[in-house]
């Protein structure tokens, strides 16, 4: 039976989340202390050796991100923890933040030391209000213990963190939109370059990282980059925190090495709920992919997923039993994107609603075979011309369901034509 | 320098240039919609996408910096397909009434559609952004959201350049819209009617409130139709009719208007000179008697509403002089009828203006006589150009006709009212000579000319070092007014023009950008040089009006007819 490998979740459910004593009793803030005893280059080189890639979906190497901001000369730099976990069905960041907030704070402090920042923000999803007091209390306790604030551990390094409430928009998980939101502006993505690492929050160099990414940093510093690089698969090191949801027997959050087979994860969580048959999976969140059971033998790491036309994304695995209607699911997902598109760029603003319109018509028995060609073409245009990842990825469920569940579309069109 | 290839052609550009700049250097046309040469890049319409070899996603040419070794394709199958599909999405959203749209022929969306050879019906059903109702509440600007393509250019100019904040983006996704606060009608919003949004709108979503029919209707009455023509109209009209920017057409425009049926065509340069006499006298009075300083000009009705809304505490700083349009209207309805043996109601008073806000100004109760407006309606340059075309007149081939008397003579000082700094320069020419009794050696005040956002100068006038400042564009005016409000500005006299560049950049002209503005500016000062009289106090027609009717500048009659009061409009912000 598949066992969890807990790096990010090592303290969750083991400690009182706001207690600095509990966290330190399990080695907390020793990594920060160690990092502060190293030069910034030495600390960065451990991160580089670990080959850790961002866990928010894009998979960008964190060492590279830190080195870009480190290299910029500026009077002020910022570290932002992206805790705007907006993917429906994804709960991993919530579990980490509410169960072990200090691991994230410590990761932010290490990143800040390397990049040369003195100020951090946790951008907390608007729909997670109950986590707010947990973070505030944990921060207060950490400051009192001298783990955050001015002159940390007598090293001369200053770093403090503020918690900012999100604006309640999915798109604010995109880093430039998130930055605009903290600045008090409309949460809309900006064209890159300039990248936030060079010109970000309030025009200053800013490192934006996902909760899970940051929570890995203390363990990498503590145990060494090589230790981390030996977990997972060569190009995708470490673990991944997965969220299992939908019609699965044992839903919830679990951490496995990168590259763990989807089939094994699915079985470890008891398979389909109530003994029904498996129809397929939705991987990587709402902007992820719908795959059928034939595609289940899939090592879950960023590159393998990409190569097999699937997506690891946020590590969400939604299980669908054979009572689900694929077209209903896709139609519902597209209505989500209509609601969440910020409306800035044409393909996303106008494209999502047209996709929904076509799928709705097919589902309602008003579809035509050429609608499928329009969907294919529109999806490609949205993927290659949209301003941000929302518009670039929102058509994935449409296009993958069209490829992997094509019969469902054909039957619906046929049904309509017969009627 | 950066070297790259576009469609296989090598090109070199400066560091910081965009792919669009590089393509233009090669005369390769890349369609654009949200891009505007005078604004920051927004990269939201995506019509300018190009392919960079080896990259999965396409790049917006407007926003992508040219990089060494790039191999760009502007006409690959993926690019063609994407641009046409994006256009198709936009067209399925856009009102389908091109044939009778005010922007037909000058619409950028129409042009892009033509450039991409898009000649089919969109696959998607037509879904308008909002009910196809025009917001006609404003006297100056008509808003039609069903023609909006959400490019954001209006929001940029209104918020970033003008700092008026009348139009902002609301809602998200498909429901995005650009509206006044609380979705109020534009006419009940903080909009100051400058029309700069009309100038940047690529489609017919924002257009000028059209008054042409009022003229054609007036032709069917027995009224004497009398027009005044603002200084910058002669600079801009020919351009609006397709001639080179900066082509001055004073005589031809009088001919055209006479052919259309105007009975008398007067020159607003005349009341510009009158304004200088009144305003100069007011300034000297304030300096001598310890009045409120700095005094700020009051010619620009957009600026006046801005001041009334955002700086009501500074209303005492505004000159009490009516604008040249307002002074003209007062003379037409109070002095002229008796002179020609008619009643005021027998006269139809029309203004030809570069300005959309003049339409609002003409409806101010202060600018009326016995509850009848002194100016019956205002026609902008854009409208006049259309009227000339619709009357079948070939403007280019017209002979020249002089303005009519007694209001047909204006000085170079009156003429430069059309450009930022012009009112200030005109005032300095007169104030200097009236105070010192000496003749100016050099009447060109270069320090207040040009397109610098805020200009400052100090001029020794007798014993008094006169400190002046000039701002154009309300974002710049806001900076000056904040300084005045906090007591950090020790100027005597400030000129403010709401529109960037002054009246030659007014919202009622044909569509502009800063490059076109250079030619217009040159034409203004060319006219000034050309005119025989270049100082307002040397205009014999103005002087005889004082002798015959007004008495003296700042006198009783002047105050009754040529001066006005202002209204606190800060309630609009609540």
C-alpha cells in the first residue's frame, strides 16, 4: 500500500498551529537560523541543488526566481506568499496554512534573506476568513519569540509579514493580478515583461510563490538540497501535496513523491465511492484536463503529465463515477470561467462565454457537428493569444473532454438531430 | 541596437522598442485596437498578435520588447487564424449599424475588419454588451456601450491624463463595461465634457453630441443666422476634411459657411482680444488691490467644471471673465440687435468650436439673456466638416472670403488662444505694454509655448516681477491647483486648458495624436506671425467697441455682460 512522504505536511495535525513552542520543538526556525549563518549565495545554492519547482501550477524553478530578484538592486523588495487558493476542489494550501503556518513564514523568511527583502505579504484567499486569526496569532507568537521582526536571532536580518485578504477573484491567483489587488487596484493581470521579480509590488522587485513551495524551503535548507533532489523524479524533485475530491472513497489531502502513479494514488484512496464504476478524472483543477480510465497509468509529475496531454497543476484529482454527465461537468466549468474571467483581454472575455454557449447548445440538443471544429479552433486561439494563464488554460477541460470523451459530444449532437 | 527579423526581413531597432515599432520600421502593417501612440501599452485586445519562432503562445506586438535574434512572423497561419477569430469575437459583440454610425469611415474596428479581409458573418450569435441605447444625457458626449470593444483607451485618458475619473471599468468577464460612478448617466456624472475620450475611442462607443440638425432646421426660419468661429477652427478644419494637418483655411471656411446658409460669419479672435482687455485689467486690479492670487484663466469650460467639482475652494481664484464664446454670445444678443435694428429673438447665434465642452458651457444659465441662451447651439469642427461634405461642397477648391464686420477683426494674440500658453502670451503682451507704456522688443514669449505639461516663467513688468504658470491637460492642472491649495504656488497668473495641447487638441476636432498636434501648433504661431496686428490692445475694432458701447475694460457695462459667476459642483463627488 502506498504510504505518504510528508515534507510539507510534516507538522500538520502534530502541533498546535499557532504555538511557536510546538513548531520549534519539531526543529522549527532552525533552518532559518542555519540560512542566516550562511551567505546568501550559499543558501541560494542549496535551493538550486534541490531543483524545487513552483507548486502553484506553472512549475518554474524557485532558485531561478530568487536569483533574478537577488540580482536586482533596489531599496525595497518583497516576498509574497500566494495563498489565493482559488481552484475549486483544491484544499492543499488551506491545510498547510491552517495546520502549520510557521513552515510557510519560515520559508518566506529564507526566501527574503536570499532575495534581499525585508517585508512579506500573505495574500489569503477571501473565502478562507477563519484562517486569518490563525495566521495573525501565529505571526504574533513568532515575533514575540524573535523568529520574525527586527534583527532576527541577532543576525541583523529584519523580516516581517502582513496578512492581506484576497479580493474574492479567481484571477488574483495570477501573480500580476495578485500584486494589483494588494496595491488596491482592480485585480487584473498585466503583460509581462516586466516580471514581478524585477518590477512587482509597488514597482519593487517581488518574489511571488505558492504556499506549498515556500513550506518546502525550511526542509531543503535543513537537510540540504541534495537530500531533496533525491526525492521524486529527476526533473521534478520532492513531493506533491494532492487534493482528492469528487466521487472518491477517501477524499482529502495527501503528500506523495513527485512521479507517483495516479493509479496508485487512486487506489490508496479507496477507488470510486460507493462501489460505482470509474468514468474518468479531472486533473489539475478547473483549468485542468479530463482523462478517461485508459489514461490512468500516469506518473504524476509536471513533465510527464505535460507530455501525455494532461496537467499536474495544483495537484487536484477529481474522481468522476459513471453517473456523471461529462457535458454537464464541462458546461458547469465553463460557467465558472465566464464568472471568473477578469474581462481584460478579448479571447478570454469573449471566448469563454462562446465556448459555454456552444456546449450548452450541444447539451441541449441544438448542436451541429461543425460546432466541434469551432470549439477546437476557438480553444487554440484562446490558448495562444490570451493575456494570462486563465484564458490560456480555461479551454483545457473542453478540448480534453472533446478528445477523451468524444462519444459524449457525438451522442448529444445525434440525439438533438433525431429529436 | 537590437537585430531581429520580421517575415524574414532583417531590421535593427533601439533597445526598448517593441515588435510593433520594428514592424512599422519595415512598413509591415500590424493591426491594432487598444494600442494608442499617446498612451501606455495595455495589451488587452490581442489583435496585434505575432508569432515568435519556437514559442508556443503568440506575442502581442505592441507590448513585446524586440529582442536580439527574434524571428517574428506577422502573417503565419496561426497568426491569421488568431487575429481573424479575435475579430470575429469582437464583431459578434458589436452593434451592427455601421451604415449610420458617426464613426463610419473613421472607425478603427471597421479598418481592422477591412485590413484582415473579414467578409463573412460571425459564427457566433450577436450579443450586445448592453441594450443598444445611447446615453444622450450629456450635452457634449454620447455613449453607446453596444459599440464598446473594452480597449480601455477612454478610461486611460479620463483617469490617467485628465484625472477626471468620469469613466471606469466595472464588472468582469463578458459583463465588463466602462461607465460613470454608480452607473449614473454621463450628464449627471463628474464628466467635464472635454471629449478626450471621444478622441481616443476606436469605435462609435463615444461620439460627439451632434447639433448639425439644429442648423439645418434654423435655415427654415426667418432668423438671422450668425456664427462665431473659434481661433483653432481655421487650424483644424482642413485636416478634418482630409487635408494636411496644419493647413490653415480661414477664408475658405467663411466661404463654405456662407454657401451652407450662414448669414454672417464672425471671428471669435475678436472676443479673445476682448477677453485679454478684461482679464488683463482684472489681473492688474487684483495685484494692486490685494485680491485673490494667483488668478486663473476661465476660457476653457472643461477646466471650469473641473475646478467647480474638484477645487470649489479655489473658485475665487478663477477670473470672472466669461470665455470668448460667452462674451461673443453676450454681444450678439445684447449689443448687436440694436445696432442692426433687430430683436435678440430674431437672431440665431451659433458657435463653431474645437470643443465639446462649449456645448455644455452654452447651456449655463449665466450665459443667457432673459432666460434665452446667448449661444443657441455649438457646432464642433468634426460636425462642421461633416456638414460641409453633406452640403456637397468641395472645400479644397473654395475661394477665400473675409469675416464679417463689426466682429471680423482679431489679432495674432487672439489667434494664439488656440494653443496651450496662448492666452498667457496674449495677456503678457498687453499687460506689459499697458503697465510700462513701453513697446515690447520681442513679443514672442517662448517660455510659455510648446507641449511641456507645466510651463513657468517670470517676466519683469515695470516694478513687478510677474510669475506665471501654464498647464494643459487636467492632470497637469491638478498638480498646479494642489500647489495653489497648499500655498506652495506663488504665481500671479495661471493659464489652464482642459485639453492636452490647448484648443487645437480639443475634443471636437478630428481624431488626433501628439504627432499631428505638432503641425497644428506650428500653424497657430504661423498665423500669429502673419497677422498685421499681434496685440489685443491694438485691435481697433475692440477699442471702438469700448468707445461706442462698453466704456472701459472692467467697467460697469463689462461687468454686466462680460463677466460671470461659478457654481460649487463638489456634490457630484458624493
